[in-house]
C-alpha cells in the first residue's frame, strides 16, 4: 500500500534579465540616421538602469532582479554572458529542483527579436538552455546508475505550440500548420493542468531527446518581419517528464519541467506585417496581454487578505496551460530578453516593468514523492532495534554469551534479510503489476480518447444534421414567408380593388346626386326664366299700352298745338307760351321714342333668354345621357367586382388585368361631364332713360328698374339672393343678383 509524503516549498518567481547584442538591422538603422550606436540600458551587478537618449543618456529608471546577463558585445566592462553562463544560473537550478521531485518552469519573455528563442534553444555553435539542460539531465542519470543502480529513470518528452489560440502537437507529423487534433486541456485534482492528446516520447539519451526536439522546432510556425527574419508566430512549450523509482527504498518521485519560448509582442507599425501575419500578431499580443493580467491579479492577491480574486487563466490557452507555473505547483523562472537599441526603448522599458512585477508572484510547490510499502519501513525499524540490542549486549555480557547472542542475532538477521528479500520480491512484483496497470491505464486513456473522438464525431454529425434541419426549416420558412408575402400582396391588391370599387360607387353616387341636383337646378332655372319672360312680356305689353297712350296724348298735344297756333296769332304773349309748351311736348315725344327703343332692346333680351333656355334644355338632355352612361359603367364595375372575387390563381390574376383593360376601354367610351357655363350678363344702357324716369309714372319707374338690373344667374346650384334686390314674391328671391 502506498502513501504520499507531502513536502511543500514556498518561493517567489525568480526573474533574470538578458541584454542581447545589437542586431544588423539596428546597426543599419543607426547608420542611416548617422547616430552613434549606444545602449539605452546599463548593468551594475543585478541592477538594470534605463537611459533616456533624448536627455543625453541620463538615468531614467532602475530595476533590480535576481540575475542580470549582459550579452551586448563591445560595450560595458567587457564581460559578456555566454549561453553556458545563462544556463548555470537558470537551467541547472531548475534541473536540481526537478530531480528533487518538484515541478519546474522556465520561460523567456520579451518583444519580438529580443533573443528569447536564442536563449532557450540557441544555435548549433551556441546551444541554448533547453539543450544544455537535457545534456546535464542524462549525465546525472548515468552517474546515478553507477552510484545507485536500484533507481530507475523514465524520461518522456512532449512538444506543442499555441498558434492563433489553438494547441498543435509538434510531434504529430499529420498535424500540419492550421490542422489541430483532439487536444484537450483539463484540470486534474492531483496533477493539476494536463494536456491530453499529445504524443509523449520516451527518450533514453540526450541525442534522442535533442533529435525529437529539433523535429518539433522544425514544425514551428515562423514568418519574416521587418524586426526579425525568423520571427516565431506561436508560443512553444516543451514538457519533460522525469519519473524516478527505487525498488529498495520504495520511493517514487515524478516531476514535470516546462521549457517555454514565448512569441514576442510586436507593434504592427514597426513589424510591417499584413494579412495572416497581422492576425497572428494580434493573437500573440492578446495572449501576452492575458499573461500580464494574470500577473497583476496574482500580485494583487498576495498583497490583500480575504478571498483572493480568480486570475483570468481561461482567457487564453497559454495562461491555461501554464496555470500551475503561474502561482501554482511549480518553481518558476522568468528570463526577460531586452534590446539595447533606442528604437525599442518603449518595449524594453515595458518588459522590465512587467518582469519586476513577476518577482512578486508567490508559488507554493509540493514535492511529488511516494513510498510504496509500509512493510519495508517496518522491517527497517526491526533491524534498527536489533542493532541497538546487539550494541547493548556487547557492553554487558561475556564472550560466550556474546557469541550466542551474535549467532542468535545472525539467525534473526538472516531471517529478517530473507523476509526483506521476500518483501523486495513482492515489491518488484508490485512494481510489475503497477507497470501493467499503468499500461492498462494508458490503453484505457487511449480508448477514452477514441471514445471522446467518436462522441465528438457523433456530436458533429448531430450538429450537422441539426444544422441541415435548421437550414431546411429556415428555407421552408423563407418560402412560407414568400408565399405569405404574395398572399398579403394579393389581399392588398384586392383591398385596393375593393377600395377603388367603393370610390367608383361613391363617385357614381356623387354623380347621380350631382345630376339630380343639376336637374332640379335646371328646373328651378327654367321656372325662373319662364317667370322672367312672363314678366318681360307683361312689362312689354304695359309699355305698348303706354305707347298707345302716349301716341294718343301726342295727337291731343298736336291738336292743342294747332289751337295754340291759332291763339298765337291772337296774342304774342300767348304764342310764346304755347311755343314753350310745344317744346316741352316735343321733348316728351323724344323721351317716349327713347322709351320705345328701350322696349325694343327688352324684346331682343327676351329672345336671347329664350335661346339660353334652349341651351339649358340641351344640357339637361346631355346630363340624362351621362347618367345613363354612369349606370352602364356601374353595371360593368359590379360585373368586374364579381369576377375579381372569384379569381384565386395567377392565371385568374392575369384575367383580372384583362378585365381591367376592358374596364378602361369602357371608361374611355363613356361621355365626359361638361361644366355648364353661366351666360355672360348683358347690361343695358340706362343712361338715356334716367331723365325720363323722374317724370314718368310709377309703372314707367318699375320698368326702368327692371331694365337697369343684370341678367339672372344660370349656375347649377344658384344661391338665394340677398339685400335690396330680393323679390319677396319669388321662392328664390329676385332672379337678378347684385
């Protein structure tokens, strides 16, 4: 039966800074601007000072770290940190902790082109931290086998990259760039974050491990930018698992090392990337931004009491995979790579500030150690007791007794050793059983992965079927909406036709009403005209009678004139009087002649009114014909409405259009209404009759008033007259308007 010894260790993240040499691009940049090539940072022990080139390279700010490596050749005190120097301060301590059973992590952080990949992987002539660590790991394994052959080492390697927020196995040759297998990131309650689906290769030599890593590095996503000819477009994580098992001691330790080469943050304006490379840069900056937010949350939690805030690990695949390395069960080291050139001063300053923040992150690490059998410990305890008893017996008994006790001790020791050997055999069998169980567990994990793959495929198929069904439903919905739209359009068209029919009926009714009103108005006008004509005839008769009277009076006056002439011969005075009277009579005769002319004009006006009455009769007949046409039109409209109500299909709709065409033809053939024009009034000249009016009788005065008034109105709907011209004897007043 096994038990775990929980040994914990607490410590902050160790932060190192490395200043790389000037690149060829930076040298060319300064040469074009004719600027002196001078670093914007200086190093004094573990202290990094940032200089301000705009203020004659005065000190701007300073930071202190656990280690600082000056690799900018040709500047400083001449001491240049090589790859081995960096490894001695980082990788060696990391490996020691891993061999002690602790999880470890080292990651390089900085802007693009700052030397991260060179520090972690290096070059054939200057191998990086990862390859130097592998060499020393297998050197330790070889030395351990000589000193303690009972300890068995098992080393497994996996290599992955996080590209555009997708995890890709770099050991899987089938998984090309852009193709991602069923890799699942999950959290185990004991082991922490596990990445399932990765190929884990067992390696037995540094050459085999380095070869596997080189194949993975060759699969990484790279691109050329203005800042770096071989810019990493993904975060690379190499995981090395070390398992140590000792059958004699019954101890078993397991540790995991994460060797992380982060992609560099970059400014699109400086790197000049476009298209897919710009998308890669955005995803890289997004994951690094999430990493900074995790730093901030962990630092804030370490400074406050109470319930800590949950860091946003799940916001990025990078922080989710490295959750245990960021404030969890891992001893973590950070190598901040910076550029010494003034063009990158802003990014250098930002990297140094975040590296300083990372120093405040606290990690609580648990040693992964197990003891597989209590029997071994009990036997060791018994042996220790026997040795103590033997030592006491050597001091108190004689030689004979000592020999007997020693013989007895040897026998018991032999029995105990035999029991120990049996226990070791049992332990070996248990180890074999454990390995078998591990293999079965691996097979079960593979079956589980296959099952998940099948379930995933089934889900995809279900989703595909559901999507097809949804698409079909959507298509049917669109078709139904189209049919509904057509029906709504048809209903709207029918409503329009019904509204048009209602309007036609209303127009017809209005036309009928107008025709009836016009007919009644014409009847009233005819009555008025008849009355006017009768009045004119009566007045003409009266004038004729008055003319006869005037002629008789003229004859009498002429007779009187003759008598007056006779008398004139008798008296001159009387003659003058008669002459004056004669002149007056002559004037009266002339006035009567003028009145006769006015009577002739009145007769002419009577004839004109009779002509207008004939025109009104003709218009009345036209109204009757129009009313008959409207009745025909109404019958056609009713027939059209009946046919429209029975139309249901598209062909019937076309038939409706034909009917509408025929309806338009009927409309064009029907007589159009004509407006009845009012006759223009004819005003008689009454200037000459005004002198006669003052002297004639009351009948002559009425006659003059009738002649001077304007002709009657002949509109369709005459309005009753107002004012002094109203005739109280007529139902509509006087036929003359004002």
